[in-house]
C-alpha cells in the first residue's frame, strides 16, 4: 500500500483526509439524529466506497463513491441509493454531499 498522487494507491483508490472529514461530518449529523447507525469503507482497484447502513445486518442505504477514472466525464464523486439510483454526482464532494441537506434540515426541524 504505497500512497501515490490524488488519493490513489498502487493497490486501489481511497478517500483522502479532507474527503473523509466531509463525509464523516454528514455521517455524524445523521447518527446524532438516529437515522444512520453503521458504515463501511472499501478501497477497491477502481473506486473507493463509503457505505451507510441503518442496521449493520442490512444492505447499505447509501453509498458515497469516488471513481477517479470518471472524473473528466461525469465527476469523480456520486451518491448512490440502495436501489442503485444515482442521487447526485459531480466534481466537488461537498456539493455532491448536499444531496443530504434536505434530510438534515427536516431532522433538525423535528427536534
């Protein structure tokens, strides 16, 4: 596992520290609201995935995916629902994570 440029490793792709900070910020809000309970991070050869679970024994309800090979055409980041539907994609991770803003506002209003 030798680090190389742009979050890539010789054996796969992984999120870098600023990317993980942005993802974990949203994750923390959702855990505090009781919506999400578990996560998994996977660094694969062609992509990195952060999977979010409501219960540990289920399939992920959301996957945040980083695919550097798609960066030029469609954006390196995307949020995928459990159904496989791509909810948002783009070049900027923070913009892609805004797909959860409506849910966060609704949860804050219920408090």
